[in-house]
C-alpha cells in the first residue's frame, strides 16, 4: 500500500531562493509526526507544499497515492494554519468559523444537514469550546482561537490533519488542552502532521520526529528530547524555554499571579 | 407629502432605493470582512470612465459603467492575487485613472459637467423606468449570490488558505466578489452616485457590527439598516423639498446612515467593555 503522504525529491523556491532541498518523506496512515527545527528551517514550508499552498520547483508529492496536481479528495485533508487570530473584519461566531470547515463536504446552495451539525458539535466538543459556540471569535483568547481553528479542521472529518505551529504563543494550560484534543484524534486513527518548534505537553503523543535544518531533513526517527534538537554551544545551568509563554513582559506578572 | 410619494418618479426612486439599500450592504459585508472596505470607492471611480464612454457613444451609460467596473474589478483582483503591487497603491492608481478618464471623455463627448454630476452624486428622482428595471435585476443577482453563497464566500473571505486546502475554488469566488462589487457600484450609481457608493456598502456594516456577534446576523442587520437608511433618506429629502429646501437624496441617505453609526457606536463600545478580549497574549 502506498503511504498516505509521499514526498519525493522535493524542492521549493520562495522568490527564486531555494528553501527546501531534496526532501524525501513518507508518512503512513495513523502516524503522529512532528516536523521540528529552528525558525527558517523550512518546516512550515514543507507543510505548505504538501497541502498545495506552495508550488514545487522540482520533485513530486502524493496524497493518498494521488499526485497533488490531480488530487481531488481535499475533504480528507484538514489544515490548521499558523495564525495569531481567527478574527477578521466582520464579527464571526465560533459556530460559523467551525462550520466553514464542512465546506469540502457540502453541496452548493444546500442547507446544513444533520450530519454537518453533528460533525461541528463533535469538533467543538473535542476542543472543549462547546459553551462558547455563539460567541464572536474576536472575544476569545489566543489559545482558544487556535482551538477554534483546530475545530474547523476537525469539522471536515479529515483522515489527515496538518497543524502549523499550534503551540506558538499559547500558554501552558492551553497547550495541555491542545494535547488532550490531539490525543482524541490519535485514538481515532487520524494521521497527524504537526509543525513545532518545541513539543512541550505534546511530546507523549509523537510517534516520530522529522528534524529539518536549512531546508534538509537531518533526522527522522523516534522523538528526541527538546534539548537534543537545538545544539547549544554553551553549558547551561537551567532549561531554556524557546517558546516564551508570554508575548510581552507586562503579561508575565499577570500570569504568575493567577 | 403622501401625495408626493405616489408620483411615478417618486415610486421609481423608492424602488431604486429599496434594491440598492439591500444589495450594497450585502456585498459590502464581504468587502469589510476581507478588509477591502475602500474597493467600492475605487470601482466607483473606475465606473466614471464607463459612464463617460456611454455618453460619448450615445449609448447606455449604465451598461458601459457595468462593463468598465467589472473589467476594473477583475484587474484589481488579479493584482491583489499576484501581490506584485501593494493593493492600496493599485487601488489608488485606478481611482485617479478612472476619474480623470471619465471627466476627459465627458468633455470630448461635448457633454456638460452637470450631466456627469448626475452619476457622480446620484439623481434618483430622474431614474427612468428602464433604468429601474435594470437596477432591480442586477441588485437581485447580487442579493441572491451574497445570501445563497454565504458559506463559500464567508470561508474564502475569512481564511483564503484554509478554503483552498478545503478544495474550494478560491479564484472563482474571489473574482465573483470583485464582480459583484462592480455590479453593485453601478446599481447604487443612480441612488447615491459613484462618489458615495462605498458609503452604502460599508457604513451599514460598520453600524451593524457594533451590536452583532456573528457574520450572518451582521449581514442581515446591515441589509435592514441599508434598506432603512436608503428609504428614510429618500423620504426625508422629499419631505424637506416640500419645505422649499433643496436637499439631494444621495447625500441625505449617506448622512442618515452615518448618523446611525454615530448613535450605535457608543452602545458597541459599551458592549465591548463588558466582554473585553481576554488578556491572554494573541499570538506571537
């Protein structure tokens, strides 16, 4: 059987500059893969190439055994973009944003069916936002908005889900909530491909880590501890946190007090 | 006063105001959602050239305006998609080119500036029966598309990349929004004029979202507000004209709409203060 995702000899250029070189990667159904590496290593670009958002300069990508150019079953693919906010120029409720995840499975001009409503309700349940369903997404915290975007991808009932830095800028309690949601997906047999700088509470879920460095795969195997991914030249006295749990110095005081 | 409302020219004006009041905020909601609130303005300026071409050739200014505005809208969308020029500069170039071209061609056509002014600031009370029919038909297309394709247009405007990975043909829907906006500009042309078109597309949406929490309710409330201010402004202008005050309907509609926003904004500010955005950091 062909792998769920097959990347062969892939090269991606951004404005003429190569960002990914000679990438070969195969992900089987049911795997939970973390794409890791420093900023600018190409891990997000790889996910964007596999989801068809970035064209390849060379090589080939197949999803479910079909080359990307002829791939039609996009309803089987869930995508959670790296995004600080789910809000836009006009208020949108949590229900509306999550329901837009059903689009790949809905017919034109057709009303919402019972199966659509059930999938939306289930997705909200998995991310634990059922009681915020009528609220405007703009009133949610950053971590909650990230979970809305995950619920939106889940609502399409995908067989594979790509998450681009879901933990970036999300505080620790929300990272734990995220880990719980992804744990449910893993149990259901959904293939998960996750871009992360650092795994944190997600570490126990990860079956396989693929580390990228300067556009090439430098490691592919069992997950490493966070410290091993980032080579440090100085002996350190304490564990350094790469993803700050706060975005500005003023917020830290508030959080400590909670 | 009541008698005034039954005059044939006034009935035609009321019909034009009704369809414009409903259609402009419908497409306007998507424009505001994509942070393209000024697109209507740009298309309005481009349509001036279309009107002038209609005057020059002695044919229909309305259809020429539709044609040129649609071409302009597709052009803007292609520039936006390619991302070569920043969107606002591209819009600005179209603003000036459209307006200058329109004024120049009107002069060449031997038409006075006052003829063009009918289109720049609207002349709803001089709308012909044929114009009403065209306006109503075009507005109906806009309303049906904006309401019927809400799931698709919402998703594409909310998060283009997500919609693309969902398999939605985003280029088609992006072009559709641009073309609908262009059509709406010409629909509203006779009511408030090309220079004030954008107000009817944007102000009711800005007012509605002071009070709403969802996209659907914003769209609905904006259409109700648009209808209310279009009819209210027209009737108010008609009433003031019976008092020997020379008040044009177009600006009256826009100012009434802005008054609505001014009155609603404090309520929205108060609501937002009750549900502040969580203090948690919003991303990186």
